[in-house]
C-alpha cells in the first residue's frame, strides 16, 4: 500500500527550498576578513580546530593558552560541572564575539565531531588514559596534562593508540624544560662529565579515601565524574580540583591519582630523566634502601645511570657526575614553533612531528613514580622487564600494574 502524501509537509518543504533559493539570489555569501586570513589571523584553512575536556583549574589555563593563539579556532568544551562548562563556553564566545562554542557534559560527544582536529585533556588522572585513547581512535591529536597515566598498564596502551592512529600526543609538563634548564644544560654540555646518578625529592604517595557523604550539588554529574573509579559518595574534598595533596583534593586519593608522587613527580622525574638523557629508557631494577631508618628507592637504568627518590642528604635534581672526566656535549632538544609547550604541540599538529613531550617520553618519566610506589607499597626491591612491561617473577607486584574499572569504562 502506498502511503498517503502529506500535502502540508510538501508545501512546507517547497516554501523552505524556495526561501533558501531566493536568499541565495538576493544575499550573496559574505566571507569575513578573518576567514580570509586578514587582521593578523591565519586563514581558516590554516587554523587548528580545538576543543577542551576538563575545564577546571589547569584546564582553564590550558584553554587560555590555546584560545590566545591566532592559529587555533576553539569551538567546544566538555566538563561534568555545569558552571565550569558554561563559564568556559562563555569565555570562548566572548573571545570571538559570537555564540558558536558548543558545550558537552559527555566528552564522547565532543570527540565524535569530525570538524575538530585536536583536544586538550585536564581531567583527574583516572580519566586520562581512556580519554587519550578514545581521542586517538576518533582522529584527534591530544595535549594531555600530567601525570599522563594513573597505572603502569595505561602507558603502553596510550603509546600504542598514538602510533596506531598516527596521532600527535603531547604530555603537559612545561617545567621539564623551563624550570630545570640550568641542570639540563650542565648535563648536556658535558660540564659534569659522565653522569652517575640524579636524585628527586617528591611526595607523598596517595591514600585510601574514606570521606563521609555530603549533599550532592546540582551542578555536577557525579556518576560521570567518577567514571571508571569505584563508586563512592560525593564529598567536596574527594573531587576538588585544587593542587593540594594533603587530603583536600582528588590528588590525595588512590582511586583518582598517585598523590604528590605522580603529580609533582611528573615534573621532577620528567626533568631528571631529561637532564641525564634517559627519557627514552625505563629502569630495569628498583632497589629499596634503608639508610639510618630512612627509606629511599634507587632505580637503575640499563646504561648504568641511577635515579634515586628521596635519598637522604641529596637535594632535588642533585646530579652526581664524574669531575675530571670528559663527556661529549650534545645540543639540548627544545620546543618547536613559538609559544612554549603549547606552541610546540600546535606546531607538531601542523607538521606531524613528535612533540617535545611526546607521549612515549611522558610515559617513561611518570613510570618511575609508579615503579617506586610499588616498591614502597610492597616494601621490597623489584625487577622490571621493559619488553614485557611486567615485574620479573613477582605475581603480587604484577597485580598492582593496573586497577579495576567500572563498566563501561574499560581499556
């Protein structure tokens, strides 16, 4: 049976098409000066279209840096907090003088957009791996805040996704090059001779969270904030985005972060591995020492260099070289493009080069935090098989390489 045609619908379609056609005749399409690349703005075809996921604290800073670039067109934001999401959206619209920026509660809707080239991610750490991998699968380049990983297992999966989908993925620690340049220069210039070791002082480790339930505010999607983490009642201190690690933010708690060990550790270990030129390596042996009642960990690299954590009497990023012996100088790698680590990422999105904090370098530096944490947790020395990404002959340690995740947030 042939369905009866809706005459009213047909008339509406006809009038709509006629109106469009008429508009095309009487109102020629206007190309703005910005679209053409005038007024100091690159043409639209040369701008990187970006969105942001997680627009609290550091996410706001990342957004400001990318939004301030003339070669970026910022079009979308995602956050599980309504106020943060809408404030970020307004910031973009005020910048461009329009209402084009879209906001999303669910990051997957942002990643599904085919017009977006790249995203920056600044959520709590327990979300990083899932979001980076999903972004790569959706054809997006990614700038991910440190610490890039929450567990040992996540790092290789993130690297594999970046390589499989030919994505530019950059870690987010600007301090690696900018804060520790003096130490880096001394090591790379050969001034200290062959390097024996470098020490990092950082902490504390994260801890179990048993905060009591508080009334749930109306502006947060709590289930989405928790995501892969175990279900827990809302408490402001459980999810606050401040930078403290003393029990007043998510950075303190093991379900969401590795504590100061990974948070500041990503900076310090990143600077240390860069300074002594082992950022493309991973330790093979993790030795737990006890010196005068004080514990510290020594991580031994295959090239003979050691990286120690909280060694008694040693300063942060204190290097032990070999005075009197020579070591060939090497040029210090630096950012590409202009505008620091953000400009480095954008330049690499354009050229398809690997960024200064390529995901592999970022993973290799934060893995040091995870290995040391495992040794402290189990109170023993460990051996790490770099190829297999597992502890040698230690089933208990291997169970700590990852954590359970709630459905549907598996990787």
